[in-house]
C-alpha cells in the first residue's frame, strides 16, 4: 500500500493525500473488525470486551502496531485481539468460532459496501474532479484493506481468527493442544512471512489472488465497477 504510493511518480502533496486516505481507511477497517468481535462475544454472553473498553469506535483501543504497519506496507495484517472468556459462553467452541468469524465477515461486508459506493461515481466525474477522485480512492483502499485483513485473519494459525474457527471442528483432546499454540503464534506468523518473502510459500501472493477474486466478484454484483 504505502510502498506502492511512495514509489509512484506523483507529486509530493498527492502522495501525502493518498497516505492520509490510506490511514483513514486502515483505521476504519481495524475498528470495524475488532468492534464486531467484541459485539459478537457480548451478544453471546461474554462481557469481557465491554469491561475492557473494546466496544468502542476509538482506533487507539484496537490498533496493534506491527500488524497495522504490515497492513500499511503490504495490505495484510492484524489488529489487537479482543479478549474473550469462553466460560461465559453456553457452547464455548461454537461461540468462540462465531465470535472469531464476526471480524473477517464484517471486513468482507465492509469491502462489499465500499465497492458498491465506488459504483456511485460516474467515470467522467471521477477523472474531472480531484475531490471525487480522492473519495473514490478512499473506497478503493478500504475495499483492499478490508479484504486483506479478513483473508489474513482466516489463516488457521493461533491467535488468528481462522484458528478458532478450525478449532470448533476438532475433538476436545486436540482442541486444547491446538489452542495452546497461541503462545507461539507470533513466531509462527513471522516464519510464515519469511517463507513468503524468501521461501517457496508465497502467502502474500496467495492472499493477493484471493483478494482480486473477491473484489472482482463484488464488482460483478454491482454490474462491473471501474477498478483502480
């Protein structure tokens, strides 16, 4: 994202505007993701997120610095996890999975809405009005960041959301061992990212392909959005 913006030959002030647009889109994406985790857990009986002040639209309550930086640089990353206490759930494994899925699903919904908003801009108006162009780019970046955050978090490595969804289908004796990997989650993710950069497992390339597929699907749902 930002690497692409600052590598382009645009004027300095244009790069600053694109950077600001990207930051606002990033904050909105992270806040919606984590807020929906908290709301889902609260709806299922767990007050932990509310007690911790995570049922908030304040971005500072949801940002995890390294994950946010990664999203800014490459378009994929994570936010500060919402604390969940499964003892409050009626069915812990099921409700943990539902709470986990709430984040990525909210991102895909946000991306769908952003693509729909892009459809509202007539092409002639976009290219003739700088303000409309920047607003169009805002929705574009929001769609990209939202799908990136949603897809990355579906990777089944603790503590990412995908691990909690997968765990719901595991027998109890395996479930607790699998979830205990959360303490090594950051190391596992770092290894995965290193493989993506220097090895044969290109996780970024795979997520980018999935992103394109999802965004193209959303575009077709609105009759074909101009994608930039």
